């Protein structure tokens, strides 16, 4: 139960209240109150109404409350009774630790008028904590030759309580060698000392176990204990000794980490701890300590860092063995590092010359040296280059080599990549390869080469001027200006071919252009040569042949050879009335200067006086009767025929035929309208003219046979005179008709039209080929290859 000190009429021992300036002043202080720690919750601390001499209901009316700066106040105020109670048990050690006194500050706040009272609550300690040693076991190593009265420090105990409840005294379990003395620190804490009362003897008793007890001053007192283990140390009168004063061991440089190098073991004649040895390195460098470690208990030396024979070939280490008494012995360990082939050969270039002109001989390219950090056979090396290169490797002084050309270099064949291989003779063998690029400077030793030696270009006739018709291309294996190509046209071998007016070439890219429109009928094909020249010194060039084929266009209409349409007197064909159906009246012969399908001709009957009487064969132009003739048929007929080619778009020509029906070839034919106005004859005159005409036809036939034989014999010669045949001026052209074999006719022919002299108005027209020109116009072809022409000529011969 909490108590209150005397200071008011109702005396309480620990309650002290000061009223300064009256209770109405804010900030007044009174107290302190006190309470024992671990007091139960709800325990009475004080009655504030009585201590403040206030009525019971006044605390409630003035809204009295207990506040504190702490987040949680372990007090509560009953404003109805004025009692101050504990809201929870208090732990002094938790609240204040070792601080004494332990005070809790809080305020009493009242209103109307405002009044704040400062109050202190002292928490009194109780003996609720026992002394505790930080270590339950303490080990003391005491030499057996320690003098009597020697003092040994022991660890002190701690007690969370304060004042009289703190640690007061230390005691030791009963023994014949030690007693305990309690000492006080400057801060007031007590600690124990162990005092030797009797000399120790290791051989008699090597160790002692004692119980150290710490007692506090509480009632009843509390205590804590710890075990004190006294280990008697034997007197050390023998130093450690190694089996050998000098150890030597060899280890490969590629040994793995953790490998055992050697065990440097020693022994001590003393017993116990005097015979326990610890091993260390002395006077060892930092590099040695990073490379090797020693087990302090066993003396095993192990590898902890990587070895490198090329850096350090051997290590000398002094190993020290020390016993517990401080006596020591030492030995020297020499570790020899054995070389392994772990370094690749190295190549150092001293001089390198590049580029090197091609076609040069025995030129120094590079000077270099080789080395290997290994030793012995591992450092011996062999240097080589591939055998298929035009270079040679020569050795000069030790480990120095120079590379020279061996034969002429060809830049176009290969930009030289030389791999220098250096191999040592260790086990396993290690190889280093060093690749260099020898730049070979170009010499103009390659002429331009056309992608084709012969080019064929196709051009549609009637093309636009400056038309791009194709491109020629050449390459040059050289480089730089030696590979820059200029294109040109070379003079034509044919002096009649005006090449400059036909073709031009772009000197930079080889593009060919047609300068003017080409005409297939005038020029079907032509050839020329082009040149490609580089810009080297001296310049090199090459040539290529270009053939240009002109493609035909349908730009020529069919031309009618028979019957001629430009004569002043129209052509009249005689048709006997007794002719059977299919009777050949005549044959229209036409040609087309175009070629291919543009020259394929077809014939069509457009208009006839008597429809259905005549028909025209579409492919050969033959005009034949379609039925039998009757008396009701008109004596004369006019036929209009259309000759059309197969081009796109098609072209055509028309021809007019006059057909006269006769009872027989002795019957004179009726006059045509064009000549009837000039002459009116009776039937006798017509018979006379018919007889004359028949005689003329017979004569002309005989003359044609003779002329044909003569032409075949003379080859291109014409007879100067044709006897009774003459050409009236103005009726027919004064030259032979030359027809190219590009239409229905497969060959070129010349035809001659003749008129029987003295016939007056009774004229017959014949068409006869001049065969001697055939070989020169159509070499290697026969007339029989063109059925249309062959049949036409056969018909003419029948008439003749």
C-alpha cells in the first residue's frame, strides 16, 4: 500500500506538499508522493482533494485531470473522491534503470480558475532482481610458479536493483588455494578479486573448479553464481624443436588453391599447455602472406594465391613454432616454383610497310620479334606462315624475323591477309596467330573487260530520236583511276554506214541512243564496235561488237502488182459463158514491204455487179466463178477487191477488176465505157480485132519464152528490143517494178508489163517475172516457197 509523508495535518511519511502563493496560482508544486514498484493495479497513491484542502465535489466542478508529457501515464484520478490510483503495476528498472531516485513527473490541471500543479511520484525499489554474471564460466590460466598472494581479477556480477538491494558481497566455494576479496569501483560498484593463498602444483592438481557467488543487500538477499575454472599452467623450461632446420619443396605454378605445400612440424618436451605449439610466419613479405598460409595448430602450409613462375621463381619462409610459455623454435622453408607451359608466345612488330606496289619482287614487308615468358622447352618457339602465299619468312638474330615478298604480287587476285603462327615446344603446345593485311597498291595491268563480247539490241522502227536502246558494260579489276572506264564508238568498217548519224554512246555509263528514226525497209540490221578505255597510265582498252536489229512496224500498205491500177486503160478479164463453177477468172497479185505478220495478206470481195457470181480466195487472191453463167447475166462486170495485211493496225489497198463475158475467145468483147465513146465498130470489125489480138497473144507468148531463156542465160541482162511489144508512153511506168520479198511473196521479183503494138484500143496486158534478179535479192530461196507468187506466175504463163 502506498504511503504519504507528513507535511499536512494528516501525517504521511513520504508525502510532502508545498503550497507557494496559494492554490489558486498556476504552476504550483507539491509532493512528492511515493509508491513501491510492482504495486498492484488500482492501488491508492494519495487523496488530492485532502492534500489541496478542497471539497470533494470541487475537483469535479473544476474539471480536474492528471496529465503528463509521457505518452502513457500509469495513474488515474477519481474526481468524485479525489483519490489518485495506479492504472497499472510499475517496474522501476524498466522506467529508470540504475538512476536513483526514480521520479515520475505529472501535472494536475484544474479550471475556473485555471490552476496547474506540478507533482512528483517517487517509485521505490524492491529486491526483485538477483545478481547475474555475464559469463556462467570463467577460465583462469595461472602458472604453477605464481607467488602466494598473487591477485587475479574476476568478472563482476550485475544487479538491476539499486541501493541496498544491489550486489553487496562475493564469496567463493571452500578450497585450500584461494580466497575472495571484494573491492569497490570509483562508481560504487563492487567487484571480486581472487587471491592465491597456497602455491599451485601442476603435477599435483592441473586444474581447480570453484563456485563464485554474488550476494545482494536485500531482505531476503538474492544471489547469483558462476563457475571459475582455474587451469594450472605447467612451467615451461623446454623450447620447441623442428625435425629439420631447412625444408625444400617444389610445386608447379598451376597448382590449385588450397593445395598442401608442406607440413613443418615441431615438438616440445614439456607437457600440457607447455607442449602445445602454435605456428606462424615471421619476417614474411606481404606477397608471401597473400600466396601461402600456415595452420597455427598443425603447421600445414597451403597455397592461397596463384603462383606465377615468370614473376616469382621461389619463396623462402621462416616458420616459428611457439609454446604456451612463450618459448619458440624456427626453421626455413624454401618453396621452388616449377614452370608449366601457361604462357602463349608473343609477337612484337618493329616495322611494317604497306601498301606495296604489285608486280614488285623481293620487297621487305615487316620486321618482328617473338618471345615466350616460360622457360626451358616451354620457351622454345617455331615461327611460320602459310605456304601458298607469295611471301617468305626469314630469321635474322635470335627471335627476330623479317617478312619479304617472294614473287610478283597481284592485287586483283588477292588482297593479302598473312597469318603469322608462333608455336612453342612446351606440353601442351601453345600457339599464337597474328594476322596482318598487306595492302597491295594497284598498277594498271588489267584492261577493261566487257560483260559480253557480242551484244544484240532490238529497236522498233520509226522510233523517237534519242531513244535509249541498250547499255553496254565493262569492268576493270584494277582500282582507283585505273578502274574508271570511258566508253566510245569505234569507226565502222563499212564506209557506207553513217554510224555517227545513227548511234551515240554515253561515255560514262555505256548507254546507247538512236539518234534518228530507223526504217526497217531501208536498214534492217547493222553492226558496229564499241570500245572501253580505262584512265590508267598507259591506258588499256577492249572492244565489243554490237548488232542492232530493227524490228518491223506495219507502216506499209499492200501494193497491188496485178492488175496495175495506175494504167489509163483498165484491165479487162475475159470469161467464157461456158465456164464451170470454180473457173479461175484471174489472180490478184499483191505484196507488202513489211515483214512477218505485217506482210501476211488476205483478199476480200467488197463489191460486185452480180453478187454471188464471183468469189475471191482469201489467201491467194484467186478470183473464181461461184456458179454457172446464164444468158440473163450481164455481159460485163465490175469487181472491187480489198487487199489487207495482218498488221496492228491493219493496212489495206483496193483493186478494181473488169470482167467481160464472151461465148468464146473468137467473140469480140464489148467495149468498156471508158473507150466506147471513142470508137463504135460493127461486129465484123470486132472479129478482126479479136483475130489480131489472138495473133498478138501467140506472138507475145513465144517472145516471152525466148526472153525467159535469154534472161536465165545472161543473168540480169535484158533484151534491148521485144519485137512487136512496146510500152505506150503515159500508160505504164517506164521502169521495172521491184518488189521486196517481205509480203505474201517470199522473195524479191522484178516484173515487166508489155503491150502488143498496133492493137489500138484492143489491148491485152501481161505480167512476166524477170527471174535473173532472184539470186541477188533472195539468196538461198526459191520461187516455190511462195505459193501465191508461184501460182500467179503459172497463171500468167498460161495466159501467155
